[in-house]
C-alpha cells in the first residue's frame, strides 16, 4: 500500500462520519495566511482555526512568490479577504540549503537550470520582513497595509511578531510614481 492509498482510506473513514458541509466559499474571518509547507506546522491548531475561517497558502519557506501574490489577489478581489498573515517558523528546511547549491543539484540531475527562484534564507526575521514588504508593494492587492508577519517556534508553539516599519499603501506608491514623473524629462509637443 502506498502513502496515497493510505490517505484515501483515511478519507473514506473520515468522510463517512462527517455531516454535509454548507460552508460559504468566502472565509469567515476574511483573512489569508501564507505559511511554509513544513508538516510540523498545523496552522489550524496553531491559530485555533476552524474550517471555513481562512485561506491557507503553503509553499517551501512560506515565500511570497508571484504565485502567492496571484492567490492573494484572487482571495482579496473575488473572495472577500482583507488581511494577510505571514507565518514562517524556526528550524525551517529552507535555512539548511543554499540557492546556488540546490540550483546546481537540480541542473546536474535534470540537465536544466530551473527558471524559478529557490528563495533560501539564513535570517528568519529578515525573510519575514521581506515577505511583508512584498505584499505591501504589490499593485494587485486591495489591502496592502493589512499584512503582519510572524515566526512560529516549532519547539514552544508560540508566535512572535516581526514588526516591519514603513507603509506600502497606494498613496506611497502614487507619490513614488509622481516623483518619477517629476524626474523624467519633460517633452513638449511641437505645434
């Protein structure tokens, strides 16, 4: 029996004991959570979540990639979320490898260098801060200021907030665009 077969069997047992669900598609808490795929991190327990309360997006390292921004944009624009919570964790596997080393391994095994970023890190708090800034700077999100980042300690199970100063709201981006326009050469129309 494969692990997948075992999971399907577990689902049969579990689903037979469940009442029909009528949860709405919009998460009740209007929050999307971005976190790592680490199997030790059960966000439903860690945050006391129930089904239907939040969108949970997972990848290696909990990195805010283009695909995560795509999912957050859909979550906010079409499914009503207004907040983003980023949860990274101690003892992360992405801290134990390097971009160059893993890229070389993939290229040696496949003959092709991956087009995707590996996004390893050594400083956990700095990586959380970078992820917060990526969300804040996205032009595709409706609530870029409503983002907070945390580190989950896998030993103690506690969350520690990483405070990231600065703002990423639309007004700041609009001011930056105005500054860029002011610095651009003026072109006069010749009549």
